[in-house]
C-alpha cells in the first residue's frame, strides 16, 4: 500500500500471542491437560483489530508497542499479504513483548510480564506521529500508553479524526473526546466496583458527546449518548470455540462502523456480529470475520 494512504490509524498494543486451546476443559490443579491446538500469531488489542479490519477490506496503519526479534519475523510474514502497514513500528534487538493464553471454550487465562514492564517506568512503545494520524479517516487508540495515548487523542482532535477507545475512564481526556468508548466488564469490575452497568453508562454518557458502549460478555450490550436513554443490544447466539480476541474484534467492528458512517444502533449491532463470528472459530488471526460472514449473522437478528 502507498505509504501516505490508509483509512484507519491504530495505536496501542501489538505483540506476539502464544495461544493454547485445550481439548477437555480448563486447567485443573495437579491434573494433566491435553493441548488440542497451539499457535504463535499477532495479538494485542491493536494487533487483533488490525487483522480484523484488514479482513473487512480496510487499509490500516498501526503503531504502538516496540517489536522485538522473536515477534518481528512472524509479524512481518503474517501481514505481508494484508492491507496493514507496519512502517511506523519500531523494531528492536530484544526478544519483544509476548503473552501466553490458555483457552477452553468460554474460559481463558492470559499470562505475561506486563506488570513488570509497566512498573519499570520505561517507555517500550512509540510516540505517535502526527502525519500518520492526519491522513486517516478514523482511528482507534488503546489507553495504556500514558501520555502517548493522550497525544494520539489530541492529534485526532486537532485533525478532526474520529476515534474509538476502550476502557477509558469517564474523567479521562480519551473518553471525553472519543467518538466511541467501549467499556468491558473487566474495566467496570476494576474501576467501578459496586455500581450497576446502568449506573456506569449513566456516569460516562454525561461526560462526552460520543457514544458509550458497555459490553458484558454473553450479557446485554448497553449503549447511550449524553441525554439519551440507555439502549440494549443482545449478543448473537453462536457456538463458542474461543473468546480470545472477542473484545478486540468488537472494537474493530466499531471502527468499521465509524468509518462507514453507521448510526449508533447499526454500529453496535455490526460490532456485536463481528465479535460473534470471531468467537465461533480458533485461532482468530487465521480465521478473522469476513464481510459476508458478518452480514449473514446480522440477517439472523
């Protein structure tokens, strides 16, 4: 793809994910578990979203995590035939950021060294470049990279680029200026313990003109804007093979809806359908949702 052209700019976590799908249920103490399938593929909130958006026919430039020697060959090979531009990424001489995920149907457990990495205070991600953001039509920003995440949001605001963020608090710059903020139940459990989902959405919708969406796994998706009643969307019933990447795929669906000017209801339904397709297969990076699959699921509603 031409270096100066991309529809979507993504900033955030890009890493290598080692995934292990177990054959007979989740790990139990002192019991043997058989690995049915295992893979080493692109992951992270931004890496997964890039894969999904490319499958949906979108051109993407992604930036964020520094890419090390163990991750780089896999990442470059994987995206070689996809509409994902890696030219803004920084490639380093250390092994790189990876995680390890054990999966059995609805249950998964991620492992990594992120607490150690963040606790050092060192930066192991890029500073977003204004020229990358200015020429995009839409963006998505992970909130985890401190002032660099805020800088990406500031540049989006400067150039009137609408962006999707995830799990950004109600009192944050990212939330207040986002076109869409997708809140997971993990975020509500950590940041808004003791509040009902409706109370969380009510608090967040007061702080932004954008759309607040709260996902609850298999429960109803809640969404609203300032001054509007909270609306609901039921997730699509599918046979679940793996929930790994479900939230990242939902984010990608929101970006796609934003890019194509969908109204709130259509955007939420489209993102839910993308996520529904994603959890019905494993591994997601090798089987991302295709436009016709998303439309087929939407038609079942």
